[in-house]
């Protein structure tokens, strides 16, 4: 690379990633092949439209690429193209959610979704997201005692508020979501059910987390978390909804798709279909369970008491330490986490009561249970200093 400045920054970031223990639950480390596709000549091409319906010439190979990505997405999640449509063009998760909501419900209608502090996501109608200004969020949460979704309460909220859409899934909920129950809640009020499986899609692909597809009308996932691809998103929708969604993705809110990103998504989907990815997914969850158990043994409070996934929330404020203070101190020692709101948090998102911990990236690095025990001890040592 001739640009010495960027070259130096890439080298520095590479070293930072190599030297630190990355416990950010939404991050991962992609393969060389994914990086190669991302840095390929596909970045030079404009391809507004969809396969075989493009606005620019020169797209025959791009069409092949996008169709390959689509068929791999269908195969990975065992879906029939008769029932499901796949859109691999969303730039990332938030625009994907915006597109889906815009396609499916009129402005001003109600979106029932997990409150941000309870584990939800900004783009599910949170006040500070554009989705919260276009639609009215009806929030649901977790039970204060168990830290888990209270399904009886979901029925009550849905009956009272009669939302047009219900979203299951979020960004810091550590437990298995009962998609069948969500379907029942949605059916009880005639709502559309969207599952945002961004965090767990790699676990679904790896067979260690239940698939939402038998129950959802739309499933959205980002591609860069447990799925271990490039940044990006995929929207799966039932055939009868797909035309509307495709129209909002393009030309509604996006222009030309990032075909280099789609190439890298195709590579990631190929990698996720291998038996080794199943083993990876199992290890991710095992590592998260071991890490949370070890921290519990050391006296730290884990929201919901543990995890079924790649992530969990540690309530640092239970021992008088704010999430920001904890995250900053850990980073100084080379352990990178993010500060995070916890359910019923009374503090602010910039200095909340907890930290979120995830094992997708460290598992990719090859770490196993014994490493989790060591990491737990180190987290304990750093945080104890602060209490
Ligand atoms: N920022 C992502 C996360 O950390 O979960 C979601 O968009």
C-alpha cells in the first residue's frame, strides 16, 4: 500500500486486535477469504436493482454473485425458495430494520419490541432512533427477578396495545427466545412477527440455538456477529411480504448495493455451512457458559443468572462500580468489553450499571474453557480494584 498513513493505522489496528482479548459480543474475526472478497474488484461496480433487473450494464457476474449469496443463505437455514425470499443488499442491521418496518406497517402504528435497557435494539422503535419517530414503540421487558422474558405479560401488553408488528430478538438478551410463544402472541392480535436474530444467527446456523423460521414472517440478521462475516445484513421474508420489502431496501432507502460486501457475505455463508462451524458455535456457547459461571463463583452478579448464548450481562453496579468505570479499567488491561444498560437500569446509557460480555471473537481465536477461567480471574482482579 502506497498510503503510508493508512497502512500504519491498519497495522496498528491489526496489532491491537491481536494483542487484546475482545469480549465485545457483537464483534468477531473474519477469515482471510472473507477479507479478500471484501477487498475485491466487486467494490468497483454499481448494481442498482436486483438480479436480472438492473439499471446499469455489466452486471451479469454481479447477478451470479448475488444469486449465489441468496441460495447459500436459503441452504444454510434450510429454507425453501418457494416460501422465503432473501434480500442480501441491506448495508447493515439498522437500515434493514428500517426497511422492513417501512414496508410492512403504516407510519404512526405500534411496534411492540423489547425495551433497549431490557436487551432490545435501538432500531426496534427506540425513542432516539428514527424508527421511534416514525412508529410508536410499545416496549416489553424481562421479569425483574428472573431476567427472562415474561411471556404471560407479552400477551397482556399485546392485547391492550394491539401492535401491528411484534419484534423478537435484541442485542443483550442472553437467553433462548421462545419463538413459538411469540407467534402465539402475534396471532392473538393479528400482528406480523419479525425476528431480529442478528446476535444469534451464527448459533442458529451452527444448530445450538432454535431456528425462528417456522414461526416468523420476517427474519433479519446482521452478518458480522456470531455468523462471522463482513458487516452487512440479510432480510428473509415470506414470499407475500417480499416485494414490498425489496422495494423499500431499493430504491426506498438505499442506492447501489455494496457488491464486495455481498461477495464477502457469500463466503461467510459458505464457511458457516461447514461442519467446523457447528463445532465453533458449540464452543462459543460453552465458553460463554464457563465464563459466566466462573465470574459468578467469584461473586459477580450475572443478569438472568447465566446464559444460553454467546453473551451475558454482568451487573457491575451490584458491587458499586459503574459500567463505564469497569469497561475503561478492563480496556487498560487489554480486555475489551462494552458498557451496557441492564434491565431496570436507573443509570444512563453512557454510564450504565453493567457490562456486556461475549465469546464469539475469543472462540474464533481458538480459546477454550481453560482460557475462560483465566479471563474470569483477570476480570475479577481488575474489577475488585475498583470496588
Ligand atoms: N451495535 C450492535 C451490538 O453491539 O449489539 C447492535 O447494532
